[in-house]
């Protein structure tokens, strides 16, 4: 069974630009969560989608948005990029939603904003 | 809302020595508890999880963790560390009921010296 696939693996963008990251979950998984990982901050939860509906949202500005398609694939968009958005963005898929489900992580997209 | 604290940012141990990584959580009831490991350049992988029952849980790669309700702790242990265990370890807590997200700690980076 294929794992969670995130594309692209690396991105370099300029301040003010926007970026779209993609995540393909494990087949059959209906939940996709996004995290931002920076040194010293750990994993900061962005949002979770389950069956195309946003179920949970973290404390990030509205520049960060996401969506989930009917095939469970998800995209995350960041508009008006800032230097502080440089981070590893991780996607995790789960068969269901809730506090007891195991998350399966992709390798992440390394975003650098210059 | 639940929270989790990993008080040690970095830990260095000698190969063959025992290891204990600390994790404390805050939650009004018994939460779901997880330990994940992240190798350099990789996503996170589940080591073990606790939902209920036996408070000592066994995981992959020879790791175990013990849930102590009185101390609100879920410490990760390994009797003999191998050089390949060098990685970052994340404790996570999930709330019960509803569409609750899982909250991750800030991580503990483990260095193994020969």
C-alpha cells in the first residue's frame, strides 16, 4: 500500500507570492491533517479535513487555507508569503477522525521563503 | 483543551545505555497517548500508543512507554540505545469524543554517541 505522498518535496518562493502544496493520503483514508514544523516550535496544527469538510482548525492567519477533494487528496495554500512561513509542512492521513486515530505522515514539503 | 509538555529539548546518551524520554500531559480525563519518531528528512512514524488497559505498552524498535495517571506522564523508555535511534521523538495526546485533534509536544532530539 502506498504511503502518504506530498508534492513538491522542496520549494523556494519569494515574499508576497502564494504557494500550493499537495497531499495524497493512503488509499481508503478519509482524514487529512496539515502541520507546520519549525525548529523550537514543534508541530503546529494547521487544519484537518474529513470527507471534504474542515473538522478542526489551528491558530493560523487566514492566509493559510486548505481543501479536500472527493478522492481525499488535499491541498494547502498560503497566500502573501512571509519569511516566517519558511518551514517543513507535513501532511498526515488517517482512516478516521478523532483523538484516538493513528496518523500516517508524509515526508513533508520544505518551503523556503526568500 | 489538552496539552503536552516534553521538558527535554536535547538528550545525549551513549550507545548501549538506557534511555528515558519524558512526556507530561494536561487533560481532564484519560487521554489517548502516542509516541512518534522522526528521522532526519522524514515524516513521523508511530512508535506506540496507549488507549486503555495495561499501563505499560510495547512498541516497535524495542521501545516501551508507561502511563502514570497520578503523574500525568507517559514516558518513553528503551533499555539499550542503538546509534540508529538518533532522531527526534514526539509525544502526542488525543482527546476523547467528537472530532478532537491530536496535540503534539515540541519534541526531544536524541543524540547517540559511540
